[in-house]
C-alpha cells in the first residue's frame, strides 16, 4: 500500500472513532425527565414554547433561556439587545 492510502485510512479511522465517542458522550450525559424537561448533570431545562421544531427552553437553576432544535437536540443561549443573557421572568 502506498503512503497516501495509509494516511487516508488513518484519517478516516480517527474520524470514525471521534464520531463514535461523541455519540456515546451525548447519549450518556443526558436524557428526558418525566416532567417534559431535558436534563444532564450540568443543566436542567423546561420547555416554554414550541414552534415548527424549535423550542424556547430555560434552565431551572440559572433561568437562562435557550432556543433548541428538535432535529439535532442542540440548544443555543438567547441574548438581549445589549449582549447579556436573556433570563426567564415567568412564574
């Protein structure tokens, strides 16, 4: 085998191992709780609103609000116009 083919095999193997590790990490660090919130050891959130596959959620502890996409289970913090984190002001 040429050095190029060996390099490609190594790169693909590393990519597949990293992908498998990431999947296991995501599966093992969180899950859904009975009350409808997503929780992990770092954050416990409650869904506030859901429109077209996107949810507005907030952390029960810090009250920071996030937007979440159900298609890939990712969430991003929401910011105020001045750049500060948006906090839940509800009940």
